[in-house]
C-alpha cells in the first residue's frame, strides 16, 4: 500500500481507499497513528483547559482577589489563542508531516505547563501575567487541528466518521482528565497546591513525544495539499459547517472552561464542589463524540446534527428553568446533558465535512471530470475545512465565556441572559441545516418523487 524508504520517513503511495491494500495491513498503520494521535491530542486538551481548574483555586483566601469577570476572561484567553492557532497548526502538518509536527507540538506544551507550575502559587501576581500564561497555554488547542488533518488522510471515507470521532473524543477527554486530576489534588493536598495539577503533565508530555517520534508516520497524501485552505475559504460549505461547529464544539469547550465558575457564581459552590461536578459532563461528552460520528456514518451527518441541536435547545431551556427556581441538581443535570449532546454533535458535524466534499466530487465525475483528481481534491479540501471549522468552532467557546462574563458582571448572580443567547443560536443552527442540507427538491426524471437534495445524506 505504501512504504517508508531508508532515505525518507514519509509514507509514499498511501491510498486508504484501496480496499485490498487496506485489508493487507493498511488498517494497522492507520490504527497505530490514530492511537498516538489521540494520546498527543489528549495531553494538548488538558494543557489547553488547565486554567479552567487552576482558576477555581484562586480565591481571596488563597491571596487572589480576582472578580468573576476577570476569571471568565482568564479562561477565555487560551480558548481564543487555541482557536487562532488551529489554521497554522493544520497547515504545519502538510508542510512538516504528521509525525514530525506531533513531536514538536507535544514538546511545546512543556512551556505553558512549566509557567503554570511556577506562577499559580504566587499571590499578588497581576492579572496580565496570568492572561499571558493562559495565552501561551493556547498552544494545546492547536493540536486538535493538526491531529484531525493528519488522521483524515489515514482513513478511507467510509470509516472517517468513526475515526475522526474517536480521535477527537480521545482528545476531548483531556478536559475531563485535568478536572479529575484537580479533584484528586484537592482530596490529597487540599486547596494550597494547585501547581501539582500542572506538574502531573510534565512527564506525560515527554513520554508522548518520545512515543510519537518512534511510532508515528508522515504521509505524503497530506503533504501534497498546496493552497487547500485558501481554496476551502472560498467554498460556502466551509462557512455553513463552521457555523454549525460553533454550536457543537464551541459549546463543548466553552462549557468545559466555564462550568466550574458558573457553579461558583450561580450557586456559591466551593472549589471542591465545583471540581467534583465539572468533570462528569466533559467525560460523557468526550465518550459521546465517537458515537455521534458512528450515528452519522449510518443515518447521515445532517440528520443527526439537526436532531442534536433540537435536543440542545431543550437542554438549554432546562438550565433557564433550573436557574430560575434555584435547583442545583436540575442545573447540573441539564449542563451534563448539554455536554453529552455537544459531543454527539461534534462527531456528526465533522462527519458532514468529508461527506459533503465526496458528494461534490461525485457530481464533478458525473460532469465528466477525472475521478482520481476529483476525489483527491475532495480529500485535500476536507482536511482544510476540518482545520477552518475547528478554528471557528473554538472561537465559539471563547464567545460562551464572554457571554457568561457579561451575564455575571452585573452582580445578579444568574447566567440566564447567556443561556437565552445560546438557545437562540441553536435555533439558528436548526434552520441552517434544514434549509441548506435537508431541503427537498423537485424530483428529476428517473429519481424517486421524495428524493432529497444530494447533500441531505451527509
């Protein structure tokens, strides 16, 4: 199927759509790279969301007098930087190779982790210093885009919903993992040693970097993608899918950063209580992401995503009610449901990307274009759109934290204005899917009367 020569570390001639070569051993190569990609992305997510835990330790009792708005700003900062880094990280894979870039990007995580260890126990440190350290932590968010772009090239289109969902879900577990580590640190050492949370990741980063260097591959199918991002930026489906991904991944990462702070502001939860409840939602949401991709493989990404947004709207309404009546249990249950649904939506939305461009390639072939060139272009554009949608979606996470900042800044103690805004956006996403991807068209000669528009099966 492909080979790595003595002179080059690149896999040449890689074609996952070749069924015979895939069965002869290609799937083992893809699986090995997927496992290591998940490990690297998992550590990246943990470092990216590190401050969502560390900020819970920062209280007047521990020497930090930051108000709610300043804390929400602190957790929003790495979100923004991670989002902006996703495009260059995705391009870096096409320039330097998946293995090479994974090793470098993993080792780079040592910088924000060491900074967190050094400064998080320094009372009196000004906010701008923590904002700078949080911004450096944004490098962990870029790992997602490079990982997803790389894995797209290893798997055939028929398996990409599951593979991309597993890759992203394993990475998303980093959000829950860092919160569980925070809970363990509080249980063992109390609230006085937040630096232990960050210190846990120092040896893990080194181990994952060594494994990636020894066992991952670079693949030429990704390398040969000049100008793909520029071309993708001109395609309207890139922006439709990006808007949907704001609603799914933006919700997941935004809620992941903000949940603990919301509990503190909404119900006066202690740091121990906040950390004890915040890990469950991201954990379940991470596990549900591959299932969302699996459902999309079988039912169609657009259909699954549509129903998912309807359910997210219902979950948000539950939060509004719980906030109004002051029910802590209902509030946590509603938030946990939103994490699960956002995970499902992440998987189904990402499945739409290769499916949309595969459909376009089929249309081009029907119109007389060369099949090999059309489908190769579709794969390149899919990788580019994955990076663009990932970047835009992550910015949605920052918007969520800023919405909470505004909601709690007036001292009312309620996030209802933010929840109403989220509900309105989910309704917008439902309308977008219905109009763009599930619109019925008049039947053409030779088609079934109830035939759906071709992209309805994405």
